[in-house]
């Protein structure tokens, strides 16, 4: 995986099956911050809203956590704090930006 990327595993809201989505973002302490480019139109965001417990692969390790969509957060400002290449793509292609914070469980 490239630096600044991760693999997000959610639980399908209809199927109950694991769904994996490559994402960009950054770990800050015990949280992982990201911005969804299509907000609640993204299947993984709908899955998070239905069941916020997720797994996140950072490098070679999987981490369990709880995802929190933060519609009040300024997603454009948040992108300035995240990895540059992914943020550039999200800004260029995004239609409904939404910040998501994943609080990682203690290991």
C-alpha cells in the first residue's frame, strides 16, 4: 500500500458481509482521519452509518475501531491536513465532502 493509504473494512448494511474499500487519510494518535469524496452517496459511508464498527488496515496491521461521520467538520480544511495526493483527488472529484474520524481501539 502507498503511504497515506489504508484499507477500510465495513459490514454491508444489507448483506452483513465484509466490504473493503481503499481510502486515503492519516493516523493522528489513536484516530484515523479521512474525507469521503461523495459523502452519504458512498456505500461505505452508508455501511458506517448502519454499523460504525470497522476495521482499518494500516501497513501490515489491522486495527479495530469505531467510525464517526462528522458533517459539521470543514472537510476542505481537513483535506489540507491529510496526504497531499489523495486530498488533491478528493477535492477534484468530490461532490459531497464528508469528514470521517475512526477512533481506533487500544492495542
